C-alpha cells in the first residue's frame, strides 16, 4: 500500500491506496482509507507538508501490516462435491522438494553460467531450465533423460521446453564442461568456506549395458566385477568431502595416469596451487607422489605394507617401538591389555624410494586387529568346509577367497602315479596374522604432528561416500546415453547433482543421514485444492523445520495460496 494525493482548486487530499489484480487479470487500485486534507493534517501532524507526508507513509505501513496479518489468518472455505468426478488428465499432486535444491542451484550462480554459455553458442531453448531440472530429478527421481523430463512435469514449475531440447542441450553442456566446473567452484566459495588446502582424489568406473566396446567404453577392471564395457571417472573433493572437479577416461586406461591432467586443470583453471594431495595406495604411485612434491604441494597417501621392500616390511612388522597416539608413551604391542582396545598406536620409519625420501607412519589398532581376526576365522571355517566337500576351486579376482588358505602336495609311492593331497596351509594363516591391525601412511611432511597426518588420511572415507551416493542414490549407472558428448554431459550432471546435495548436507551441519535427507526431499508433496492453492501432504519433522529455517521460506501451513507459493518459488531463486 502507498500514499496517494489529489489536488483540487481549494485543497490537497491524502489517501492510502492498494494495488491489486482484478478478475480479468488487469492491474488496478482501490482506496483503503482517506486521511484528510493537508490543512486538516497540518494541525496535528505539521508544521510542514513533509511532516504530514512522513506521518501518512507510516499509516500506509501500518495498513500494509494489518492487511498481511489478515491474509495470514484468513480462512478459505473449500466446497467438495461427492458426486462430481475429477476431470480427465488434471494433475492434483505436485513435487516440491526441488525448491530446496533450487536454492543451492541459484546460490552457486548456475543461471549466470548458463547465460555466459548462451553468448558462446546459438540455440533457442532455455539451457538454465534444462540443466536445473536434470539436476533436481537426478537427486529426487533418478533415471534416463526421458524419465527425467517426465519427473520434472510433476514439479510446481513444470518444464516449458520440449523433450528433444534436452538431448540438444547435452552437447552444449559437454563442450563447456571445464568452464562449468571452474565457474561453479569459484561461485561455491560464496556459499561455504571451501577447505581446499586438502584435496582427496580417487577413481571409480561405471558400466554400460552393451556387449561391444565403443569409443571410450572399454573392457576394464570393473569395480562391480561386471563383464560390460566401462568408463572411468577421476574425482577430486576438498577436505570436507565437497566435490571439486572430475574427469572421465577410457575403461582400459591405467587410473594412475588420470591424476596429472585433472590436477593441472585444478591448478591452472581453478587457482588451487597450495594443497595436500591425499589418496589411497592404488593412486599413490611414486610418479604421483613426485608430482605433488613440488611447489606448494605435498602428499599423504596410504602405503601397502605387503608391497614394501623386504627391509622396510620387516621393520614395519616389528612390534617394538610403537607409541600411544594419545600421549606418545612407548609400548610393546605384545603387552597390551583390554583397556588399550580403543587406543591407536604408531611408529615412524625412514623410507626411501628411487626418487623420494618419505616419512612412513605405521599404525596399529587393537580393535581393527580383532575385526580382521574375526573375519579370517570365518574364512578359515569356510576353507575347512571346502576341504570336507572336496571343493578346492580358487577365485583369482577375490583377495578374500577362503580357498587361498588351501594348498596341495603330490604324494606318491615309488613307481606309482602321484595323488594330490589338499590341506589347510597354517603357514599362510600365520603370515596374514602378522598384518592384523596394521596400517601405513606415507608422506613428505616431515615436521607435522602424526595425529594431524593420520586425521587427514582417515578423511578419505568422504570421497568413497561421494561415489556411493552417485552410484546408489543417484543411480549414475548403468549409463543410458551412447554418444561421447552425451556421456560427458551425463557425468557432469551427476557431478553437479552431488555438489548441490553435499552443499545442502553441509548447511544442515552433518546431523542427518543421506537416507533421511533424500527421503524427506522425495516425499515433499503438495496437493492442489480446486485451483485456489496448495495443501502440504508431507510429514512435518525437525528436518523439514531445519530446511525451511536454512533456506528462508516455509511451506508447512495448512493451506498455501497461489500467490504465497509464487513468492516461495521466487525466494528459492534468490541468492
């Protein structure tokens, strides 16, 4: 509401007027209250016209608050007809969980990135609408691009583009993949404080339901032991497990070679020059360590004790010289008792390779040792059953195959054909027992506290969690598209979906599980009530309260008018 004045020959009058949309959709106004003439108002609210205008504006503000309060407490009668059928093809239930993802999407400035891309290409469709819907549906209802289009139609704001526009947009997204990653990273710094002084790196692969190799889809070592062609992905996350950058490479390529190209992109295009590289032993080759032993970079990688040279391996297996991590007191691992079960012990050994001098930290956990012993005991029992049943077949791909404890020997009498005797190899069991509870970390940070180094190494679980979310919750595989550019765009969408989700998870303080968050977002339904507004039909919980509080709007009212819902949609797109 605002102050309006009208002048006549003898007086100037003050009114409070309200603008509104009439039944025909036209903008008009109506008088809410006449305040009086200037001469009348000067008596009480003068002495000048400016004083009167200031008072009038305050009255307009009061009337606005009064009107808004009346709207909040307004009861809307709804009449239902038990004999009237629902019109054919009319949608009554809508998905609203995307609103929370939309807030993060616009905070990341992805709409601005899409506008920048538009200036470099020629197309008629709305790239921002397509990209945002593909991200929302990947989180809420993952599937093929066709099913994503169908899922987006259930949103409060359905697509205004056509299904064929999606496939055209995939080519553009693939061509701008590097730009999108670098821009989103820079924009994310205004959303949260990025812990980019520690970068975790790991690789996984995704299968295609095809039988023949094609392009980068090659036969390789599948993480899921599938016989299908695969494509591999390398992923960088920051120290808090927030995705930073990714790349794809052929399924038959050695994953160790994937690090350098992506790391150079992170350094050159992202501006990340000073960080600690952290990975598992499979990606911690000497060349990859050497790559991060220059400039302002360092490395912390896990080290397989079994793959150490004999000299270093025996030093690591020596149970003397360990210290308790909590107080640095020297201990003998053979003298530990029950009160040490939850403790962690470590020792340091010098470790030299052909090109590097390393610091080797060997840790021992009684709890982890007990766990490994329990698993092996069950495997030995299975090996005994295999001997009893006469089944001695080994599975070469499975390092935990119980048959590894079974050995054989040829028994013969002079001049007779040899018989094969299968038996339980106690020496192999004893050899494995030597490694129980042990874990090693290799680094070039010689002055840092061991506890800090081990804490960084332990954080690698976060990148494993990212892969699990993408594969299981976001159903990133199998991959349904075939063309190379569409495949690149598919993984870009999965990456951006993971980023949006992880940022939302971070804003929630890490107090809710992935299942709790996704179940809440996916069950966030609103029912249309005779075209007058929406009635929430989801369960209100502490998590829904927290989501509303964080993102600055609320939908947990008995009834939401269409105008209020439009306001909420606008709020979800504000930065």
